[in-house]
């Protein structure tokens, strides 16, 4: 099993990152470099989380071997000493316990592999987050029409960003240079860069972790309260409808600008290729509408018209990309939210069902798999949705709340090594005595996974207006995907260092002479900057307690609500108005969907009832057409005047008004109107067959009685 666990986890983590990226990104439309950069960033961050427990168990095994070697090298007691002297020396100096036999862990990683592995993973992630991803982010969002133009825009936008990072690094470099006890070398410079990056990440980590530790347990507790969840869904529906209307209006305005520019720039203008690029980014219906109004047969004239500049076209291109992406995202999110609201209303209706059979208001038309057909029956669905789900969520919320309390307590006390107050350090040290490596790895993995869930879920929930927004169902734009990759790469290394401090395996914080993990060895000694290692890294995480209290009382939500950003606050009048508005919107959408289903059912019934009658009528019409052709052939020898087709006459005159004829008319396609006529009848079937319609040739007239009037 040596190294096998490492290989298995590398493959599993890659599949997990690929699945998560597929949920948020669109593989068919987005650029390959954007997808590759985001996938690599997510993959490296998840890899650190999954591989670190293996590094911890391997380090504990190495520490055990070191303790055994030290015990075996202790010189034996001289036999010349008297028993009293030996007894006195024993009472004066406590004997060191003999360590047990060291057992190699099942996931043991050979020496030399982990340092190289961590070095490659860490520095690759740092290059991504500080160099490549910011540049690719600006490149993907740029509206330039050429590679050179996009690169130029990306460099200008990142100049301030890179300058800020260089300022922080330069300040730390000056501190080391003027310090009398520190010498500048490559190792110290590397440590300064790592410390600057981890300090920036830890500052953001505590803010996100303080929010997630409270919000994740509370979200599961609120999910068990179906009434509260339904009301919140109504509130979201009202807000999303406002955003959807705003996105549609913004798209209309942008498409109007595109139409004006497209009409002013003709086919032989030098900027016409830019217009074609912009049109390809527009929705299909707008492309067809603009294509019908093109007058590309006209040449452009620089003397008579004023044309937009290339800079304005670049700006318009960027606006089109943003408007189309936002419109598609709000449209998909509205459909998803509508499904959630309808499902919650169905759950509320089925709670009082005596048959214990879950009934959907709008059954899904998609075929279900065999697992859902035979296992997830309506009875099982009723017990899960109406009875078991709420209790499962409540138990999960209680468990996560206890876990959050343990994390907050350990964050405030992990610097104390004697006595050991950090709960996670106590659990790991108890398992270390018995060399229970499986328990150590599972405890470390569950703890790191919970911390990452609190932090990463906040990254997925956070929304910076409409510029950064991670939306599921393939609706996340390139800018947000790469921004999330940057945040993951910045947050994961300080998170893992913070976890090592919680379990007292970071000597820079615990000040213990123990074997260091391979992950800690690549970070360098934080003691190079003592005011950060002994101050900021120890006392700043205590701020998480205040952040948890503020999140519990929803202080941030209330402040945003006072500033005008509509938030879900239960005792607010604006919240009640939005809930009522959302309820009416959901009711309106349900009526619309019900009308569509009723119309489809009626059409299906008509087809089943009158399908054979229509086939017979089609056969009779075919026979009449053949007879008319034969009659026209017979008259052609004696008279050159063409005789109209009786089938056309049947379209504009009614010979019978029976139920059979009515059913045929409902099933047949509507005849297009004659826009050359002076008057248009609402019902072409009621038109007078004897009245001449101007605008037609006589041979196309629908009347036989007035063919020879002009002769």
C-alpha cells in the first residue's frame, strides 16, 4: 500500500474538481484556457485538503521512530551505584516511558516524495493566484477583438493589483534588511514571500470562516422548517423577478445600440468584421431580427456618416457579453426557483394526506431511472419529504453546531500547549499514543473538510453585485470562475497551517521540538518574522468569536437592509411586501403552466378522437384535386381561360357546417392572410366566394361565376 493511497486520492480529487466545475461552468461555450485554469486551481486546492491527513500520519510514524532511537541510545545505569543512590536518582528525575513498537501506517508515503509533491503543488497554486489567473481574468472579460488588444487591456487592469502585492512584499523586505539579527538570503526571501501571501489569506480566512461556522448549521436548521423555507423562497422569487426584468431591459438597451451600429457600418467598412463578432455573441432571435434589416448593398461614405471608433466597439462588445450572460443566468435561475417553490407547496399540501402517497402538482414528463421507479416510490417520497427530512436536517444542524463550537473554542485556545486546551489537539494526541493511524487520518480529514466547507461555501454564496457571482447549472461566467480559483488558492494554504496549529503540529506556534510535516517544511520558518508568528498568527484568529456572534444576530444582514439592499429580515415591512409579491408571482406562473398543460391535453384528445376523420378528409381532398386536374385538362382544348382549383375554393368557402367540418378546421393550419387585398376578413372561411378581390390575377380568383364577366 506504499504510495497507493496517494495515487488513489490524486485521481479521486481530480474527478471531484471536474464534477464541480461541470456544475458551474459551461464546457461548450467558455474558453478552454478559462476552464483549464479554473480546474487546475480547484484541483490543487482540493488536493492539499485530501493529502494533508496522509502527511500527518506519516509524520507521526517518523516521530515514533525518532523516539525509539533516542530511547535506545540512553546509557544504562552503572551497576556500581548502590540501591539507595539509584532510588534517589529515580525520585529526583522522572523516568521516561518506553515507547511502544511503531507500526507503519497503511497509507505510509516513502521519504522524499511528500516534500517534492508539496513544493510543486504550492508554488503552482501561488503562480496561478498571483500571476496567471488575474491576467486571464482580465483577458477573458476584455471586449477586445484581437489577442494583442486583450493582452494590453489585461496588463493595464492588473498594474494596480500587482503594485499592491509588491508594496506588501517590499515593506517586509525592508524590515528584514534593517533588522540586525536577520540576514538576507534566498531562504529568507522565500519565507518572506510565503509569509506575506499567508498573512493576506489568513486575514480573509477568518472573515469567511466566522460567517460559515454559524450560517451552515443555521441553514440546515431553517431547511427543516418548511414554512420558513417557503416564505424565504417567495422572498427570493420577488427579488429574482426584479433582477430578471432588469436584465431583460439591459439586454434590450444593448441590443438597440448594436442595431444602430450594425445599420451604420456597411459590408465593406473596415470595422465590419468587429460587428460580425459582436453579432455572434447576441441571442439567436436578435441575430435573425437584425439580419432581416440589413442593407449591405449600400456602400459606406466617410464624408456623409460618422462611424463609431474601435474603442467604442470594444466597450460595446464587453457590454454584449455581460448582458447576454446575465440574461441567461437570471432566466435559468428563475426556472429553478420556480421548481423549488412548487415543490415546497406540494410538500405542504401532502402533509395532511391520509393515503401517504406523494402527489405532484406538475408531474415530470422526463422518464425516471429504474432506481427512482422501484425504490423511490410515491410512498417512500411521502415519508422522506413530509416526515423524515425535517428530523434529519435538525439532527445534522445540531451536530454541525457542536462542531462549530469546538472550532471556535480551539481557535481561541490553540496557543496553549500546557495544558492542552484545543479539543482537536487532545483527540489527535490520544490517538497518537495507540498509533491508531486510521482514526488520525479520518479525524484530520473530517475537521479539514468541515473548515473548508465553511470557507468555500461562503465563497460560493458571496456576491459582489453582479461582477462576481457563482451560479449553478452552467451559468457562471469566466470572470467569476477565475476569481473563485484565485480565492481558493489564497485561502487553502493558511487554512491548512491554521489546522496544523489547532492540533499542535506547527512548531512556529506550539514551540515544541517535534518532527515537522512535509507541508510545514516548504513554508519555511515563520520565526524569521517573529511579530507575525508570535502575534498575528496567534491572536488574530480569536476575532472569529466576534464574527460568529455578529453572524448569529444577523448584524451584517440588517446593515445591508438599512443601506437599501433588500435582505430577508423577518420583522421588516419591506420583507413582508416582497413575500406577498413573490407568492403572487408563483401563483401566476402556476396558472400559466396549468393552462399550457390543459391546452396540450385538449389537443391530445382532439388528435385521438378525430385523427381518423382527418385522414379520410385528406383522402377525399386528394380525390377532388385529381378530378379538378382532369376537368381543367378537358377544358383546355376548347377555352384558354384557366379554371381555378376547387381545393383553393374549399379554403375560402364553406359547403357544410357539420361537426366533422368544425373539427377539421380546428386541426388544420391557419391560412396566411392576403396582404394585397383591400379588406381583410377576420375569418377567411366566411369570405364571400362571389366577390372579386382586387390585387389578384383573374386566374387566381376563387369564384367560377364571374370568370367570363370581362369577355
